[in-house]
């Protein structure tokens, strides 16, 4: 979760608001009173994002007895009453799961308002985020964008990585997509709207990817430099050269 956004939410939420973190097992939002996730409580913070409360420097309000372990996508209503929570946080989960539409419908059912954060399409359509040959993160299933107040989910196709005109940026070893462009966020009230955009025609699918990339490239400040010692930069360049050259 973006640290600045997390701090702002923590400051804005009333102290008596009942808050749940949906899918926060990897690094739960410390202001959350409850967490629901596939991971058990004993593995809290075991994911790639780490423990965000260590960065925020505030005590966690959730606890073992307020932690629900569940498969969020099994199409069984979560064991939570309708509108039980005043606020729901769901950060960097929807891009990973097999059924984000179901998760959004359940979030909308159990909460009165909330905050969604996912990687942007700019990041998912840029090479070098993890690997110089493919775009975005290897384990993400969806390209997610915001159309008005509705989250739109498009399948992240395998051919994206080989279509040069669909690539927003080719990042250098010491570059990353800037925080301004790396995430997509939504603050919602009353209901969370989400839909899958399905396209079965390959030509139209490629055209949409390229159209998005062309529009995104026109934005300023897409990439930012990452401070890095010269030796680390050199090692990364050698590693990247070996990857591109196919040297084991």
C-alpha cells in the first residue's frame, strides 16, 4: 500500500469507525480492526509488501481473534453481515486473484465505503519492472483501470510482452515507474462498481493495448531514478545483459 495514502487514511478515519482490510495478510493496514485473507494470522506480513505498520509506526488494531482466514474467491459469501463495516481497505490484491469481480461485490456488501489500490496499467505495460523482457509483474492476472467510478478488469494477455507498441516504457536498471503513475486508486461510497471487459478478437485486443500505451507515453514524468551505488548498478546491468543474451 502506498505509504502516503495509508497515512492519510489512518488520519482521516474516525477512531470509532470499524475498518476491515480485505486481502491484507502480506502487510495489513494497521488501522484495520479486522483482516480477512487467505493467509493465517501466524503468517501475517509474510508477503512481498512486508509489514506496513512498521513503516507507519502505529500499533496494529487487528488481532488473532479478529482475523478471518478464507478463500476470498470461492463464491461463498464471507462470514460477515451486510454493511458490518464502516470502511474497507483493499490494496494490491485484485490484480492477483482469479475472481476480482466477486471480491469487489463482497466488499461492497460488507462495507459502507472504502479504498482500493492496484498497480496501474502504465506499470503493468512497462518492461523492466521485474525483467527486461516482460511487462509488469509476472504473477499479475489483470490490467486494471478506472472508468469514472467503475473498476475495469482486462485479462493481461501473454502476447503483451512481445508487442513493442503496447509497451509504455522500457525501464533502465536504475529506473522505476514514478509513484504518481505506478498505482490506480479509488475511494468509493455506498457501492463498489467493477466489471470485466472481455475481448475475444486478437486484433482488437492488440489495438486497445497499443492505444493505451500511445496515450500513456504522452504523460510527463513516467519514470524516476532509483538511487543506487555504482557497483549495484553495474551488477544489475551485467545481470540484464545475461538475461537478454540468454546466458545462464
